[in-house]
C-alpha cells in the first residue's frame, strides 16, 4: 500500500496545550507522525509518495475563505499585536447565550470577526486545546495536500492508499478549527472525490472522538454519508455533537449515522458497532470510502477510555476492506506514542488482506501487556 507523507508537518511544532485552563504537555505532537512513518518504513510493504500541491480551491470547496485567511495570518497577527505566548489560544468565544433573544438576522449582521487576535481565535475556534504556532498553517496546508494526493492515488487505480495527515482534521467545521484540527482533511478528500467521480462517497470515522466537523460539513448533503463510531459525547469531547439522534436534515436526512459508545468499551462491543457502521455504508451506492483513522480508541491512549487492542485494529481493517470498495485512509488522532506505529501497521495490513505479526516490544513498552 502506498503511503503519502510530507515532513512539512514538523512545522506544527507543539509542546504544550491547555486542558480546562491549565497548561499540560501536548498530545498532538510531531513525534506521532514520525513514529508512524518509521513503523511503516521498517515494515517494508509501504512505499512512500511525496504529496503534490493542490492549491487552495479544494479547501474553500468545504471551508469558509475567512477561516483560511485567519489561519494564514494568525501567527503574524499575534506577533504584530505583541501578544507574547508560546502558542495562540482564544480569549473569548461567542457562546450562543450571549445572543439570546436576538434574531438570526441580527446576530448575522452584528457579530463579526474582531481585530484582537484573542477575539479572532475565539470567533473561528471551538476550544482552547488546539494550539496554533508559527508553522501551523504551513503544516495544515500540507496535510490537505497529503489527503488529496491519497485521493489521486485511489482515483488513479489503487484499491487503497494511506495519507499520513498531521495535523488531523475531523473536528474542523466549515467555519471553525479546533480539537487539534485546522482543515478537515477527510471532508476535503470526500468533496474532491464527489466532484471527480459524480458518485456518492461514504466517510467512516473510527477516531475515538466524534468528527463534529465532518458531520457539520455534510449535514444537509445527500451525496456524502457520514458514519462515526465514538465515545458518547455525554462523557467526552466534543460534548455538544455526536449523539445517536443526529441523522442529518434535508437532502442529508438519513445520511448521518452516529454510534456513540460508553466509556471503557472493549473489542467485542466495538466490533459489533463496526459491523453496524459497515452495513450502513454498504446500503448506499458508491465505490470509495474515506476513512478517518484514529488510534485514540487504544487501551493505553492517554485521552481516550476505550480498551481496543492491536489485534482488533487488524480485524477492523480487514472487515472494512471486505466491503470491496476502494479506501482512502487518512490519519486522525491517537496519542499513545509507543503503540502508534504498530497499530497503524496492523490496521493497514488488515485493509490489504495481509497478515499481521506484532513486532517484539522494546523493554519498558507496556503495549504487549494489553495488546497480546
Ligand atoms: C483529532 C483528535 O483526536 N482530537 C481530540 C481533541 C481532544 N481535545 C480535548 C482533549 C481533552 C483531554 N482530556 C484529558 C483527560 C485526561 N484524563
Ligand atoms: Zn480523537
């Protein structure tokens, strides 16, 4: 399987994020993508491909041009406004209750992007845990090119290809960044496939978190079916979307399927949800599936609560490929660094119908204690 990778992600050099107001070591760090790259390289069955520049048009096909412009200038604005911070995070968010009693028309005309960079970050941002640094825009643009080059490989005849996207994308909505995500790589890929083929496309999102951005972008669309298995938003980020009764509206009615699972979910229950998700994808026409692939469902993940094993990832990859559709597989989250490479290798080998033999774990690596 070909792997699309660019070192441009290294420019998004993150060391600290905030969690409920306190600085904590960052989860979405550059080392993640490097560990995956190394594991696939060592495997030997994953030739690397360099992404090509696809320009801005496929991004503004799904995102507000205002979001693109803000992300492009955010760091230079922070410097120009002499806000001395290691990373940009918002001051104030426009909580919807701020406008209670005001009409949609009034809110639409009165609420606008402010000049202060902390207000601008609140205007375009979802949360305070998506740090933005000097190289974030460059890296986020490169992640989109990785996703679109992966699409090119599959539309060019490959049955499956993997894009090592970083930063991830599925929390980014049409006009909003957040959740470590800036541009929605999977949504941009799905839109590009629809435009190139005229076919319907399915997105299968198996990151631990609900892909609120992907759901929002395609909410009223009849041509992109979004199917997500994730932690119940009652208990976990992004909290305000991801429930089972969110089914889409208009042309998109019935095209959105959320399968929220309880904290602590293990392999057997998760695989039942996978079969349900795959049935929903098989029920609609189309020949390509975009996979939002996250490993924060892993038993040892520092921010997830699920208990999945490496063996389960191989099986999920195998079952997904068994649908017989072409697969555009794009990396989302997954924060337990010692296991990331092996879990990716297991999933991708499953998706190619190849066996998976775990590599012996290094001393002090707790992976095999759980994953067997
Ligand atoms: C792409 C992706 O996986 N984004 C996830 C964004 C999650 N942001 C909130 C992180 C909250 C961390 N909670 C830590 C709880 C530790 N017990
Ligand atoms: Zn996640």
